[in-house]
C-alpha cells in the first residue's frame, strides 16, 4: 500500500490555501487510498521568532482542525511532530549528507531570512536547516507520496536528493518520495495581493480567508478582493492574477475548471458572489465539526496520544537502520 506523509506548521490559523492546496485531499482521497500519516509539525514553528504559548495553542488548534477537515483516526495517523523523537534524531543524520550550499538555495529560506532581518531579528540556524528536518519527517516513515501545495515542491525535491545520496553512500535505506499537487488550488493567492501566496503566517488581513471565518466575514473578504481595471472575466494568470485567483478558488470549491468558468461570468460582482458562496459551503462542515470537537478536547488528546505511539513504531526501524548504515554504534 502506498505510504503518504504530510504536515502543517502551527505558525498561524489555517487558511483556505492550506485547505484547498493540501488538507482537503488528505481527507477526501489519501486517508482512504493509502497508509497515511498527517502531522502538526511544531518543531518547524520554532524556526522564526515565536511566542511559546501561541505555538502551543496553535498546535492543539491545528490538530483539531485536521480532524474537523475530515481526517478519521481510524483511517489514518494524526500526531504532533515533537511527540516523536525520531524526527530530530534523523534530522541530525541527514544534516551530515546535506550541504550548506543546498540549504542556502532554498527559496523559502531566502524569503524568510530577508523577512526576519527586515523585522530587526536575527536568522535562526534552524531556519537554514528547516528543509533537512522536513526531509527527516518524510523519510522516517518511508513515504512514497507527499501531498502538498506548490510552495513545498522544492523542499520535496531536496528530500529526494538527500534520500538518493544517502542510499548511494551508505546502502539502500530510504524510499525516494515524490510530491503530489492538486490539479486546481495548488497555489491560492492573497485576495488583496494576488501576486503573493495566501499564507497563514502573514499579518492577518482581509486578503486571507481562515478556515474558521464566519460566512459573513468570508463574503466580505471575497467581495473586496482585488481584481483589475478590466471588465471581461477571463482566466489569465499573468495579465489578470486577481480574477484568475477567484476563478481557481471557485473551480476548486465547485469542481469546475477555471478556464471554462471564465466564460460563464459577465461581471466581476457575479463571480465574487458565487465564489464567496462556494467557499462558505466548502468550509461549513469544517466549522461545524470543529465546534463539536472543541466540546470534547479529551478526544483530540487521545487521538494525538495514539497517533504518536503508532508513528513512533513506524519511524523507529527506519531511523535505527539509518544510524547503523551511517556508522553509529548500536546501543546494544
Ligand atoms: P504549511 O504549514 O505552510 O502549509 C501546509 C500545507 O498547505 C499548503 N499551502 C498552500 N496550498 C495552496 N495555496 C496556498 N496559499 C497554500 N499555503 C499553504 C502547503 O503547500 C502545505 O502542503 N514545510 C511545510 C510543513 C512540513 C511538511 C513536512 C509538509 C514540514 N514537514 C513534511 C509535508 C511533509 C509547511 O510549512 O507547510
């Protein structure tokens, strides 16, 4: 059976981008067709200036939202990264096959390190080594597939390179994984700045739809989305990024095709209205399940405890094998 691994980082409230780019498929497809693990990757949230209490709160909230989005602990494993030591253990070993140059070429490192410096902060070493920890997350479980949005493609490519290099140098140890992306919705853009990704760690604003936004808030944000001065509704990512983003969101939520939908609308207003209603319908069950889960916090805790236990059992043999292969003396 195909093994699938993916994760979300608790650095902000989860967004429509997270949902359409990744989470929705995890619940609708991956957990049914594969042996799947989904992780709240809290260690990754410590790579930029952070508030400890907030990260802790967001970890619990993200786990709750994974379940609210339809993940069923009877079908897949849901857990928190820091509850399973194997991630950090393997990350160190992979640091011994990765190079400094490779890390510095990562687009997200370049963008985030500039942002940290602009904010007057210093760049944490863990931000540079972030992709190695991500590779460890994936390789520890022998994942064949990593369902993610477009922005994670480079990190998964690096994971493949590290797996191949390790296997060549020290003997076959890791499965070489591949990224999978949704046909539509792999890169949802900010409604106020359609040239930038809708990112949960960005400053809260009207350009981001959060999974728990009330219908009225969703409607307001989408009705105020930036379009352009044209009138015709056509799908053109280069020339009309704002309209293209709305068409993609509508297509992702209604099952249509963004190009075909472009021909259906005569005004931006009508497109925005239908997009807002489609998003509200897609998010409705998530909000409802989230409310139920919040009333039963013991359930989420139990899921995470069981999930960590299962995850440890899966990761340990691979990480032990990597330790032996690279030359570390077994503990006896
Ligand atoms: P994170 O937490 O930024 O995002 C979680 C998932 O949501 C996708 N995503 C988007 N998709 C479409 N449009 C958007 N605007 C958008 N924003 C986010 C992301 O591509 C991702 O699939 N480094 C990862 C977390 C991670 C991970 C892993 C993922 C750590 N270890 C191992 C997979 C496997 C991240 O920061 O995702």
